C-alpha cells in the first residue's frame, strides 16, 4: 500500500503542504484524487486506456498520479516521458 493511503487510514487529519502554495489534509487529498478519475470516466476513458498528464510541477500531478490508476490499470505518464516509451 502506498504511504499516501496509509496516511489516509492512520492520520487523515495530517497536513500536506505543497510548495507553500496549498495546504490540505489527507482526507481532502483523497477527495481531490477522486476528481480526475471521475472526470476521465465521464469523458469515456476506460480501464486499460493510457492517460498522459502534461503538468510540469503542480498539485494536480499527484492528484492524477493516484487518481488515474484508481480507475483500473491506467498508465499515468509525466510530460518528461521519452517518446520511445509512449
């Protein structure tokens, strides 16, 4: 189990600070992670599809990093992924 989910179980009120720009607890992070997964599902993305996240370094990347695989086996690729791997 990833440490983010352990924190959700054992310390849901523990604070996450992202680059001194955003602050939220693990419970809120869990809700935020569900948002991209739900939005992609509503757009027709299905299990086994590949989703590329084009985000340099914001709070949205970890939300997608955890949210996309929640849908069942997606590959979440960062913008710096070499073309040969896509």
